[in-house]
C-alpha cells in the first residue's frame, strides 16, 4: 500500500485526484498507476483501470487471477467491474468511498477474490482531503 500512496502523490503533484494503485504477483509489483483523467481527458482513466491495463500487458494476458490490487481509495463501480472481469484474486484498498464506492452499490466482487479495506486508510484519506481542501480554497 505504501507504493500505491507513492502513486497517489504523483497524481496529487499532477493536479489529478490523488488515487494510486499497484498490482502485485509473487511479491513483485508488475504495475503502477495513478489517476490520469485530467491529463488524458478520459473519465475512465482511473488508477485501477490504468494498473489493470499495465498488468495485463506485462503478463501478456487479460486475466490477473494470481494478482492483488492495492489501491488507496475504495474502487468505484466502473473499476470494480474491470476488477471482476480481470479476475484479480485480491483487492486491498485504503480509504472507503461512501458516495461512489462499490460497497455503496452493493456490488459483489469475483467469488474467488479476497477484499480487504481500511489498509493505511488514514494516510489515503489525508491526501484526498488535502487535495480537495486546496481545490476549494
């Protein structure tokens, strides 16, 4: 999760919503990403989506069933759909997203996936709060 926070800081520095993600398999990071929605003018360019694409390219396959996603914010419905179809075996997220998170929509992850929330949640929440506080100032 520390590496996902490094990615979130990159997003923050680029004036993107500070969400970062990494994908790990066999204790090795195979993909790193952060939000790129502003830079790419693409509402689908969330950190999770970017990481899934990078990991699939790294593995040369669309299924990530031996991989775990670490992301600083609870995935949204769109990202959870992609996570489901990529068949990630683990999802670890930091801060909950009570407005747009997959739990609010009562989505169920892939049956083989293990989900852990609240990992480094305070750090994840703080960078988001700071970002939006500065935006509103």
